[in-house]
C-alpha cells in the first residue's frame, strides 16, 4: 500500500507542466461565506450573521478541497457531529444523542424523516446523495420545529444540488474494497431559469471483519452455522438521479435513488441479509412577490419509499425463503407568506398539511404480521422579526403541531400453516396537539463579531412507538466571527430531552426501550484560518457531558455520548497540486443497556481516531486527477454494541483503509 501511495504522488506531480490560472485552483471561499445568503433557516434569504440559528455552510469549493468519497464521510468532519454506520441506518450523533432526528432536505424539500417508528425504513437513500452533486450544504444545529415541524429535534441538513451556474462534470473512480464510482452532471442556464441533472453509481464491499474479534467466546461458539466473517456480506450499491428545473417562478425537483446493501442481524446470520430500498420524490415550488413588501411561497411534495429485506428470521430452523416489505408514502403541502411591515418589523405566517401512510408485511421467526396505518398532520406557524437597531434584532416564533387520531391495524399469524389462527388487532392512537416555541436575540458587536442567544423546543416520534413523542428544550449562546482570513463559530449549549427512548435490543427479541430524560451540557469551538492563497486549515473541539434521568427504578447511564469530539483539516497547494489531511477524533462511548437490567451489551469503545488524506492534481483548468485515502493508518476503530441490530461484546466494526483513485473533467 505504501508503494502505491508513493508511486501515485510521483505520477501526479510529474504530469504536465502547463500553467493554470490561480482562480481555477482555488478562490477565497471564506470571503464567499461572508456574502452568501441562506434560505433554509428562516424561509427567507438572510446572511449567515443575521440568521437566528447556529449554522455551518460548506460550499462546493470547500467540498472539493478534500474530495470526500461519500456524504457520511463529509458529515463526519462537521464540528460537533459523528456518524455511525450500524449497517442499516447511518446514525447521526450530536450533542449527547445518537439517531435523534435532523430534518433532512434536498433543495429545500424535506425527505422521509430520520426518526421513524419501529419497523420503519432507514435513511440510507439520503446518504446515497453523491458529494459531486453538492453545490452547498447548510447544517443548522438546535431545534427547528417552528420552521420544519416535528422530527427536527437536533437541527436540519439541507443539500443544494441545483446551481445552474456550475460547470458540467464527469467523474470516474476505482479503488480497493470493490469501490467503483461514476458521476455525471449536466447544467444549462437560461434567461428564465435552467436545469440541472445529476446521476451517479457507487459501489463498495462495505465493512469487513472477523466476528471472533467481536463476540465473547461463548456467543461465538453458540451457533456453528453462523458466519464467521463479514467479508463480502455488507456490500453497498447506490444509484441516484436528481433533476431540477426552473422556469420563471416555478421550480420542479425530481429525485430517485435505489440502494442495495447488506445488513447484520445476529446471531445466526447465515448467508447474509440484503435490503433493496427505492425512494422517489417529486416536488413543485412556486414563489413570487405580490409587492415589494409581500412575498409568498407554495411547496408541494409527494414521495414514496419501498423497503424490502430478505430473511430476518432468528431461528436457524426457520425457512429463509421469506421477504419483508415496508412502504412509506407521504404528501405534503406548505404555504407561507413573508410580510415586511417596515424596516424594523417582519412577519412570517405559514401552514403545513402532511398525509403519511405506512404499510408493512413481514415474517419474524415463525410469526407473520402486517401493520397498516394512515395519519395526517395540520400545522400552523408564525415568526416575527424585530430589528431594534443596527446592532440588535429579536425573533420569536411558534408552531401549533396537530396530528389527528387514527387506527393501526395489525394482523398476526402465529401458525403459518393455519390461517384460521390469525389474530386481527386494532389499536387506536389518540389525537396529539402541541405548541412549539422559539425565541432568539442577535447582537452585532461590530461587522465581524456577532452574538446569538437561542432557545427552542421540538418533538419527534419515539423510536419504539408511534404514540409516544420525545421532546427537547435547547438553550444556546452562539458566537460568530467572520473575516477575510478567519472564521470562528463557538457555542455554549444546554439541552434537556424528555421521554427519550433509551434504546435496548439484543437481536433475539423485538426492540424495546425504556423512557427517560437526558440532559447534555457542552461547549463547541470551531475555527477556520486562511493566511494566504496556498494554505487553509480548520479545527474544532466539542466537550460535552450527558446524564440520563430515568423515570423508573433503573438508572441508565448515557450510551453513544462521547465526552470529546475533535476535528482537524488542512490543505496546502504547491504549484498545480493540492495536498489535504483530515483527522477525526471521538472519545470513548458506552454500549446500550440490556432491557430490564443494569448491564450493558458489551465493553465501551476505545478512542476512535481516523486520518484521511487527499491529493488532487490539476492537469489543466478542466481536468484533474485525485487520490483519496480513508483511514490511512488502517486503524481498528470500533463503536459500541446495541445501536440497532447488533450486540457485539467487543464493539462493532467500522471501515478499514479504503483508497480511491478518480479522474474529473469539467466542461
């Protein structure tokens, strides 16, 4: 492997001697962020320093500096976030929580929620979004319920892929571990709009490892027919199409993604379990100004996600010729008005209607069951912004979230050979109403220094039940410094999460959870520094302390809540070549609790340290070569057991070293 790296470096640096204009290699992205206006935080366009939220923005130039292979790798390097691939979901960790929901969006259009009831579908299609298609990514930390409703507990992630001014792109990549990547982008800008088409294919053999290193000797020897290695069983294949068209005031967005991936279900795991997941979304957005003080926007989204998994039976004697199918359908309409009363006072008034249907059919061991339900939400929300002076502004908002009562219909077949023994069960879910407030104040100390005082409340479906809601109340003081060479984003935060599902599962039974309260106190500090054209560096640290306060006799210590997260990135340009280094650190984490006990599924994980490198060489202004190495040291990083399906005593595996060589052509 070392010889491959050395050869690649020499090869790239000796290619071509043509001079390339400086602006083709890099531009001052830090300056761009001082001028860019963001839509997603307030449903109106504002500069970063004016937005009443803690926001991180990454532009296409930021992303190209490090040439991330996948979206989960990109998000791992966002200050305060960490990602765990439990082979079914990509669990997003933030501020003392793992898996709690972020509102996930593509081109301002929300997709299927991350936090879903038991037996729902995963978020893997969102993470299939190719990084080459991303023009900008906006990450907001803290509750966003007033803007986006339920299931935005810890913030929002909005990916923009329809910058009609961007160049056309073709990327081809090949690497170890079965990595294959193809991406193509076509842009066309017209006087009244334009269109963007992104399409991609990506394949990897996924996580590998000898299971003897994860189980206790007793567990490992329990079932002789179980697989002994993960190698070749957790392959991931992503196919995506993303089309966006704008004509005057109307924008049409179409997304299609198909993922096929292996998941781990212990303890038998005979020939591996495979999931096919397809997600389709169609969105229409119309926005216009009635006059210079009044504008409106209407958004219609319809989406469908199909999820098929083969063989989830645990009993080795049970036939493996079963298929489990789930289908989510969602229709959403959002309409809002922005009204500027005068230079000091502005109003936002909106309403959202959403209809969700869920249909599940599956067989678990010797029991077949179905689950069907339809529910509707009808929300109204409003915000007010008061600009007291050039230095002070105040914001207040509230959303009335309302979900109707509905019935879940279950069919359970305890004897697959005798339909007469089928049980039909109906469960009534009561209506739910809740007020979700938001308050903030922004103080502009001067043109570079800004303080934000933030409070918000949000809710979301509990993982284990469609009837229960989790609630978070968040307080934060955010400091933002913007200049041509420096950017600082720092926060003190206090989160109290109530009715949290403290997740427990051992793979032999259905998932269970115990309800408790979780409090997280923390400090985040992130800085970017660009002293000159050739070098740019960024670093961040998050220090947090989380406590669980169970509403039962059991005392659950926090799981999956590292005390320290730290990132360090640096890029350096020499002639036509950019060298990049990325370091990601996660401190020790505890495993999940076994249901009904005070015991954990396994040992706490060790510190996770991951080092990535990237070398990008510009042959000319349109053509470049790239060498990307993930987990350069091939470190055996582990994450604790029990996140969803697994109960590894010594921790679950993460990816080993992956090397991807790619060529990119812009035109």
